């Protein structure tokens, strides 16, 4: 493996891939390698985070990410508190900072936050001593998703270096695409964004990726094909004529997948819109690693909680 | 042999390669006499792992049957990392691999040095998360004393009389490039 892992995470938070070094990413991936084993034990729980409290602050709908974090926290024996926007005082007009300050009175060690505003976790991290973990902020980043995606690729290909990764779909509104582009660039993979021109991000060149407005040429020789969901809730107006037309031009069908490398794997961060961005035959096919992504997500989140639990890394533990 | 001894630390060799071979052979005899060859050996990272592998090979030679061999990382069970501790670097996780179910097996935990007993406490807690062995025993190459918990070894290669500040170094060719046991002493330590 080309990248040497760091000895520790340097910050108290994980708010974005853009703030992690390649060595820190490698450390998280290698720590998750070992934590994957906890899920295969008769007792799927270790006492490591006894006495730690985690607040899961989900201000935007989420099922799998919230469950994944909660399973990770419980497998490490942390105490968990769940706040979601629909059932809390947020709906009564409280600001994020007032909510967070009130939560701090309960002395949590970690706050896992999902928020519709890009940058909300970063601002929270500046004013709150707890470790902040970004579970998705607006259209900015979704770092744990990119890490679990990288982990899944690494299981199949050993190294990320030189991998050709196609990311197709609603790129402009996708924090998953952004975090993946940051991560894959740092780890030496080649990223190709595919979307209708209206859904390509303006800053694609800054992210170090190549862009395509058609799926077929991008798929040539691809090792990984990652399909993204069309995010209807983030479209200010429809950026393409119809779902039907989107499927015709941009969906991953068995015929299109055949253009990629023979060993290529198919990924999707979920939830999938079958028949929109991905054909059911591909989603359930032999090349799909979509369910492995879900399993791996728990190990990645455990790894981040474990590594951040040490606090700042200035004083290495003795013995 | 003592190439890495600095001006501050004096290294005193207490076992050489041949001495280590003899010590391990004696440990094997004790294990086989007590439990026969039907045992599971679980080496604790880092140097319990090569020791367990050597014990397993030797037991296979003596008892004529395959010995189940595993390795255990105790980092997730440590008692010195937690929210009450000042900031620290989390221990690097290593692989835990058990060769099969441990229920009703006689499991030997294997480590190079028995000191405070805290590693063994963590290993015992870890082991019960995998099942309920018939018995758990402890085999160590060196018992250097200074226990902080009520833990004792069943099979001991060598008892070393040490002070708490002395440093016992066990080296295995597989990990360190050479075999042997040394005691490291601070220069002004009286000795």
C-alpha cells in the first residue's frame, strides 16, 4: 500500500474529507479493517467507549446513516441520545446553536450531525468542545460515506491508487460525490463525473476530476461505477426533462455496465431509485457491492469514534 | 547482541537463543502433561503471537495432532483509555483471529511477559465475548512479578526477579530478527 497511515487523527472532529490527510484516511481504513471483526462475534459489542456519550443530531431525514451510526455507537458501548428535527424543539424555532448549547449541558463527548446547511458541522465544531462528526451537510460533504466507499473499493482492489472510478448522477447536489472526489484524489485514484450538463458542478476542475455528459465514454475501463440518487428534494427546478428520459440516457443498465472493466463493481450510497438511475438487474447483480457498503459503514463509523475518543493526539499513551 | 543499548540503559542478557529453545520445550512438556494435545493456543499481540505459534508447532510434534492457534488484540478492552483520561493517542488495533468456537475448549492465553496482569484481565474479558471455554489457562515465557491484579500464570518459562522500573525485553526472530531475553536497567539504577 502506497500510503503510510498516520499515527493519530490530528483534529478533534471529522467534518470533511478535505481536512483529512491521506495518512489519516489510511489510518481510519486500517482501523475499520479490525473493527469489521466485531460484527462477526457471538457478542457483537466491545466495552471500548463505556462512559462516552454520543448525541445524534439529525436535522434532515436519514434512515441508513442514522442507524449505521447508532449501531456503531452501541457496538462500542457508548451511550446514545437521538435528536431528530421532526421530534425536537428545532421545529419550535430554536436555532442550531441554542440546541447545541443545550445539548452540551448534558456533556456529550461526540455530536454526530446531519444538517441541510452546508458548513453547519464546521461552525458547530468551532464553538463546542465535543468531537463533531459530519453525517452529511447540505451539498458540501458526507465524509463517512466516502470513507466507507473507499473501504469497500479497497476490499476488492487492495489499493485505491490508479483505480478508475465513475461517479454518475446528480453530482451538483451530491455531498457524496464531493467527499468521494476529495478522498479519491488524495488517495491517487482517477475520478470521472457523469451527469447532464445541468447537474455537473461548476467546480469540477478544482476537484481534480474529469467530466462527461454521457455515461458510455466514461465507463470505458472503469473499475468502479458509483451511481447516485436523483435528489428531487434539492432540485430548485427540474434540471432534466423527465425521469423516463433520465433513465434512457444515464441509468446503469447491464448493456452499459458491460463497457466497464470486467472486474468492475457497482456501488450506490442509497436510497436507490430503481428504474431511474439504476436498473434492478444491475442493482441486484453479481457485480453489485451495495449491501457490502452498508455493512462496511458500521465499521468505518466505529473506527472514527474509536480514533476520536483519544482526544487530541499530542500526548501518546504510555504502556 | 546489545547493539541498541544506549549510554543510559544497560542491557543484561538472561536467555540466549538456545536458552529460549530449552525454556519453550519445558513449557510444551508442561502443557502436554497437563492437558494433552487437545488445546487451543491464543497469542496476545505483539509477542504472544510468535510464542504461541512456536508452542503450537512443538505440541504438534509431541502430541502428534494439529493444535488450534489464534491471536488476540486486547486494545478494545484496555483499562487505561477512557473519557476520564487526559488526551492520548489511541492504541493501533491489530487483528483478532480465533481458529473456531472456543466453547468447551481448553484455551491457553499466551504472552511473552507477565507483569501487572492488566493485559491478561483485558484478554479474559475479550475471550468471554467469544464463548465459554471449559478452562482458560495462562502460559508466559517470563514472569517478572509486580502484579496489580489477582492473576497468576499456569505455565511459566522463567521467573525473573526485577524492580518495577527495569525493562524486560523479549525478542523473537519472527518479529525482532533475533531470539533472547534481556533486562534493561537505567545506568544509575543501582543494579
